C-alpha cells in the first residue's frame, strides 16, 4: 500500500460514483458531498490499495475504480456502513 495509491483511489470518478450510490442506498443525505468529505478515509479501507495495485500490475491501462472485480460492491458497502456506524452522518 502506498499513499499515492490511496490518493488515486480517492480521486477516481467511477469509484466516487459507486461510493455515492452505496451511500444513497443507505439513506445518506447528499451522498456526493458525503463521499467528497470521506474519500480519502474510505480509500484506506482494508484490501483496497492491494486490489487496486494488483489490477494495475496485470493491466496497466485498467480503470480499477470502475471494475467491480477490483473493488467490489460488497467492499464498498462494507466501508460505507462502517463509516456510518461511527456516527458520521445524519440519515434522512
């Protein structure tokens, strides 16, 4: 895991969209803004950096943030739910 990888994960538009969709499905108000304020924290989720780096090793021009085989919807939902469980958001 590198900080550069974490940063790349946090700024990936497709991954941010997927995170926002998960947040919306959990009832988060303004899910896009919610993701913007938590993107770096969420990008530090266990296994994300290793999965991202592995995807780029096998396919250097891949778009890991858009690939559900790299960071799965289950990984995204688990990260969103864990953050919400910490009390970081008032739900609608």
